[in-house]
C-alpha cells in the first residue's frame, strides 16, 4: 500500500496526460488492495500503539514534544478512519465511468482511443482539471495512507541497526525466540548487489545477489558484503 500511494502521489503531481494515466492505474491498484477489513485493522493497531505510547508521557528520557505529535496524529487519523462510511473505495465503485476504465485497463491495449474515447477526452483536458479529479478520487483513501505511514514509521523505528558482514554474499542469524515483524537491510550504493531474504521462526537467511551482464539472470555474490541489519517489531 505504501508503494502504491507513493506511485500515485508521484504521477499525480506531474503534468502530462501519460503521468495522470499512470496515477489512475495506481489508484485502481489501491482500490483492489484496500478490500476487506483493512480499515478496522488499522484502527485496532493505531489504538494499540496509542495505549502503548501514552504511559511514556512521564518518562524523562522521551522527547515530550515528539511523543505528543505522534499521539495527536494517531488520534486524528483514527477519527478520520472512523468517519469513513461504507466500504472502502465504494465512491469509486459507484462511479460507472471510472469503473469502465478500470475494467478495460487490465486488458493489454484495452484503453485505446477507439475503445474509450471518453477517457482520452478526459486526458486531453487541462492539467488542473485532471489533477482535481485525481485528488477527489484519492481523498477517501488518504486516512488509510496516513494510518499506514504512522504504523510503518513506528515499526521501522522500533529496532536498532547492527553492522553485519555476509561471507561470500551469504548471512544467517538465529532468531533465538525473538519476534521480528520486519527486517531492514541497508547497504552502501557502491555494492553492486541486492539482498534476497527468507526467514522462519528459527533463523534469518540473507543472500546478496547481483544482476548478470545486460541485466541477465541474477547470480550470487562471491565476495564479503557489509550491511546494516535491523530487526523491527511493534
């Protein structure tokens, strides 16, 4: 969801019809992912974090201003989520014109001019008019975006980074009963490789892999790779 919201915001902020076409496609993906009990799950998790953070108000080692900002954001976002009526994204599903575009967008070449002339007319409108529509369609999803941002920030900030070395591109760490909901792997841009991560309740396995010449099939690194590892848990 975070990735999809970022894509929509990026393309909606640009000006060309192709950019706004891409923003609309990202919106359709958000609509699909936001099905089910996502809203209630986010409210439940935000309330859990609020209850966990409020006792820290009297802790002298905690920055009170930063804590109050986080708590205020949580309360405000919960209120926004609770104010959303009906199913998430119902405002789009009730829009027959938007849904006609969504239905054709999943077909290769399905939004050609002769198939959806009304869509290409919309793309020919001024930038301001298209952006206004995109903002209107995205607005009911923004509380979800805010909630996800708050939870992911708390999760990412919950761990302490430690420096590690993957011998010949491979690293394993036993979990030893510790819970981890997210692994963060950070390495310098100078390393021409990327991490592939697998984990179970016993161990974490990280293998660094590089693309072959001409972006061909990836192959395992045969050198020692230095990186920072963070185990995060709410």
